[in-house]
């Protein structure tokens, strides 16, 4: 589904990603862990198409297409979804209008008619229940005045509405209490199928108690320094990132 | 009659014209109005038409607009037409008392009922001057600055007609008054109408002013509106400017607020060639509330300049100026907002902001705040931004599959909403939302006429 080959990314002459290789098959959940500043969000943004960065080397193939040539909205319509680490507040744009526009753009792309209002409302209700998001939030402006937790749930809610094929969740767990974390994990698990894939970026192992990853990768200073199964996450939790630093320096 | 004589100075041209025709100008009007003319024309000769050397007009030179050879009507010109054929206000469900000014003259046929059962009067300035001389004596030219402001003085010297609204003490208007200014002529025309609105103590009113050009010729408007909001009066004043690219519109609003009064003025400039809006606001009592808001959407060579003078003369009043603009192509604009807090005006709260979105590198905005504060216990702030759309927000929307164009539109629309949401007349607010969206989508720019007219909301 997704192949990242030797990806090098810089911003303002500063190298952030230094040769990332990653292969994600459909039906899989991958976890990317790593300390602050290692480049996790940069990788997520590059996948979603943020144009702040310079791709100096490498390629990304998604469903047989050259992803780097596609605009962010094209990627979204092809099924890529980014759950933002810091969702943006957009005063004056109502959640309702925003979601309706997004859903209908995706439908248009698939050759479908815009959704009827009644169907749309019904779908909203269903998906809201899934992430147990406060009903009133959808009457407000996008993320405006939402608490940290509400913003994160709103990301999962949008993911549920858009039904993506490849979801990249960037620290959706940070700032959540354990109940909220369970709800988010529940949402992710509910949406999982043999046709889609998820990349969860996280700082802590605890999310991975609820979302069981097929593969775990450790991103360190712009490189994936170690990959393994879910036990790697537990090992990391025990030994900390220092262990890796020693290991990479030794290797 | 037209004003020729290229060789002499512009202001002398207007003065000469005034002296030559003043008997016609004065005809049919009482002293209450005529007594101000002589002083005004002299003040005009002193001040002239401001050019860029005048600090408050640094970004807008009005002289070229005045240099054109306009027909100036000191008697209404008979224009033969069926109004309903060429104009209908197509704001659905907008129920108003409609008053028409055609080239600045009150259009009698459109106003059957001038006095409402509760004593509210909606009529022409001419008629009011004769029927209600005591109101005219008390309020006419009492708030307008015909001494120092050349353009206001020019209007005071020439003004012959306009709209007069009187809301008696404690009365509320049953529905908004809608003043429609129509400009229509085959020749270049100039209008200097004069409105007076008197809101007695505890009264309430909503007034909508719509400016339209209905024919292609060049127009120049230099209008003055005086509003007196008595103690605890509440007023919403909404102005929709919608003229073609060859028009120059100068509006001079003088608002006097007495204690506990509350006035919101909201100017939506959808279209116009050159627009200069002057707001002179005096909070002349304690505990006044004032909001002065503006939204302008300009493209191509349009230019809009907003000037606000907010005068806090007494303690405990609050004012809020917010002007927002979207400038496309090589459009230019200026905002000059001034807050004056006099020594006695303790506990004043006065805020001002001017935010602009520049869609191209050629669009330009000059924004100049001025605070003059002589009281020590006040809260005042001013701020401004001019720039592009927020890149993070754009990316967020696009990452959900919304195309760039649509994402930009959503953000511009959100930007405009802050002002439009303050139109407290729902059908009008809805319509302005719709027109703004069309305007921002570029669906109305090719339409050189008035947009309220050809927007055709009812038909789709
Ligand atoms: N817009 C930016 N401008 C400059 N530096 C950036 C920008 N975004 C990220 N960086 C830098 O890139 C590095 C990686 O950041 P990021 O991808 O956010 O890491 P992580 O998500 O793993 O914490 C950091 O050193 C950060 O300071
Ligand atoms: Mg991050």
C-alpha cells in the first residue's frame, strides 16, 4: 500500500529526515515511536503533503502512485488521512460546513452525488457515538475553543466520517486521560479492516496496550533505527531511548 | 447646468457655481436649512477638497474625481422610467419601509406613508424642513463639521434634499427603514444629498442604506448623514455599498450619541470604484455603546478608504471599531482610525482593529491607527494585520480533501463572517452572506451594475 524509500527531508537547510525506509501493507497497524524532535511529525506532514519541507532525496509510492506529486487534497481523496498532533483552530468555519464540504468532495471524486442532508446528519450521529464526542462540538467552528482532548477526539471523528484507507495518527494519545485514550483506541480498532492501514505515531507505550500494532519502528534523529513487533514497544518503555542511543552508536 | 471654467481653481469653480445659482438652491427651503449655506461655502473655500497633503487624506486624492465635468442638478431632473422595470430589491423576506432617493432627490411616488401611527416620521428633508422646523433648528448641521471639513461644508452649502427620519421618545420602529440611493443618468452626475435621523430618548430603530448605480455613466456622491441618538436610544445602521467601477462615493456620517445609547453601524462595501467613508462619532454622554464595523471586498483597480474619528467625551463608554477587507488584483485601500479619549472620559473602553487579506502581491493596504488619550484610567487597544490566508488552516482543510480554491473561499468567508454576523436583520444578513460568497467566488465581478439587483437569489 505504502512504500517509503530512502526519504530525505530538510527545512531551511536543516536535515530532519535522513533516509527513511518503510513498507506498510493493507490490513496492518504500524507504530512509530521516538523521542521529541526525532522527526515523527515531519514524516506525517510529508505524507499528507505539507509543502513547508524540501524533499531532497527518495520517493514515496502509495497504491502504485507517486505520492510526492500529488496535492494534499488529492491525497486525501485517495484515502490518506492525517490526524494532526496540533489540530488547527479555524474560527468562522463551522464544523458542519467543513465536514459536509470534505465528505462531498470525496464523494465527487468517487463519482457519487452529494449526500442528502438527512443521510449526512444520520452518518454524523453514528460517527459521533463512536468517538463519544460532545454533540455540541459539531455546532461550533472547527476546533475553536475545543479542549486538548476534544481536539483529539475530533480528529478521530473526522477520520470516521472520511473512512480513509491509510490513517496517520500523530500523537493522538498525548494529552488524553486514560478513558479518553480508550475511546480513541476503540475508534481506531472499530474502523480497522483488511482493506485499510494505520500508522500510529506515539511517544508512549500505553496507547499500544489498546491498539495492538503489527510492527513497531523507532525513529531516532531522522532515521528508523530499529523495527520489531509489539514487544519492542515494551522493551523501549523499560529501557528508555538512551538504550537505543547507545546501541546505534555502538552499531 | 454644469460647472465649466477649467482655468480657475476647483474650489472657486464650486463657489462660483454656488453664488450664481443660490437662489434656485435656496428655493422652497426655510431658513433652518438655508441659514447654514453662506458660512459653509466660505468654509469650503478655506478648506477646499482635500488632497494628499491633508494628513487624513494621505492615501486618497479626491481631486481628480471632482475635476470631471458633472451635471449638477439643483432641480430634480425628470427621468422617465418605470422603476419596477429596472430595480427591485431582491432580498427575500426583507420587510422594510422603503424610501428612494433618485440621484439624491426624494422619490415621492415610492413613499405613500410618511407618518406612522406611533408618530414615527419618514419623509424627505425638504418636507421636514417646512413641516418640522423646530426639529431642523435643533439638529440640522449641529453634528456635522461644516467648519473644518471641506467636503462636509460643500454638502452643507449645496444640500437640497435627502431623507429625514424622526423616532419619538420611547417609540420603536415596527420594521427597518430602507433607504435606497439610486444613481441613474446618461450623463455624468453628482449627488450631494443630506440625511437627518433623530432618535429621541429611549427610541429604537434599524436603518438600512443601499447604494446602487443603475446606469454606466460616471457618478460622484458627496453625502452627509447626521444621526442624533438620544439618551438610551438603540439603533442599527447598516449600509450596503454597491456601485460600479466608474463611481466615486464619499460618505460622511456624523453620529452623536447621548448617555446610555447604543449604536451599531455596519458598512458592507461590495463594490465601488473609489469609496471614501468618513465616520465622525461622538459619544456625548456616559455609558454609551458604539460599534463601528466595516467589510470591504475589492478587486481590480478599486480603492476604498475608511476614516474613523471616535470621540469619547464622557466616562464609562465603550467603543469598538473593526474593519476587515479582502483585496484582490491590484486593489488598494486605506484605514485611518482615530480614538480620542478626552480628559474626563475615565473608564473608557475603546478598541480598534483593521485586518486585511491581500490575495495578490499587487494588492496594497495602508493602515494607520491613532490613539489620543488624555484620561489615565482607560482600556484602549488597536491592532492590525495585513497578509495572506493562514497557511496552517489552509493545509488542514486541504488535508481533508477540500480543494485549494474552496479552502481559500471557506477561510475568506469565515473572515468576513465576523462583520456580516453583526447585521442584526436576519434576511439581510443571509443575503449579504450569499452575495459575499458569490463575490468571493468571482461570480459577480463581471457584473458592473448593482449586485443586489442581478444576484437573482429568488431564482435559483
Ligand atoms: N517548520 C519547521 N521549521 C523549522 N524546524 C522545524 C519545523 N518543523 C520541525 N522542525 C524541526 O524538525 C525536527 C523534527 O521535528 P518534528 O518532526 O516535529 O519531531 P517530532 O514530531 O518527532 O517531535 C525538530 O528539530 C524541529 O525543531
Ligand atoms: Mg510531533
